[in-house]
């Protein structure tokens, strides 16, 4: 159950051995899922949501990692949806795996944890996006970008 890693290798005289890896998610047929768009839902906008992480800027909605973590904690699996090109798969998965956010202000949160977080000391308030499959466009970059941004 859960995420299962698969690796496929191909050997050629020109390029030697090349490996491609992926995750196959196995969930119970009665599992509850939430399907979420990435661009404009997790990120603040479609275009800047794709560009800003490349130049090292956070362009995500505040508290989104905490929200998705709470959804996961309540027994739901997350499926991520994006119209990004298949060639951006690694970058998109990396974005999902690297996103870390501190807790948003909550009256139920421990005051000591809030003070530690403001001081830059993680008091257990860091959230990340849950692991889940990413459904992407099978198109190339320019076709996907044209469809998502220009049209």
C-alpha cells in the first residue's frame, strides 16, 4: 500500500544504461481522495507559480502546506493535477517535495511554538505537502504553456 518505487533501465551502445524511475500509488478501492490543481491553487498564479520557484522565490499561498497536511491527517489521499508539460515532471515533483511552510497563526496553537517559529527555530510547526501522484499534460512545454497562459 502507498507509494511504490519502480525503476526501468535501458542499455544502448550510444548512451550506455539509462534509468527512469516513477512511483506507483496503491490505495484501497474505498480510499478517500482529494484532487487538487497545483498552479493557481497551491501557487498564487499559473505563470508566476511555475517561474518563481526556479529563481528561488516562494509563490505559494500562505498556509497551503498546513491545509493539505490536515487533509491528509483526516484520512484523505492527495492527487495533484497540473497542465504543466510532461518535460516538467521532475521539477514539479521536486516543487511538491521541497515545499515547507511554517504554521499559520491559529488561536489553538501553542504560544511557545509560535514564539520559536518567529525566532526561526522550528517548534514542530513546519508543514510540507503530502506525497501523492501528479497528473500532468502529455504535451510538450510550448504547447502546454500556450494552452495554460496564452489562450
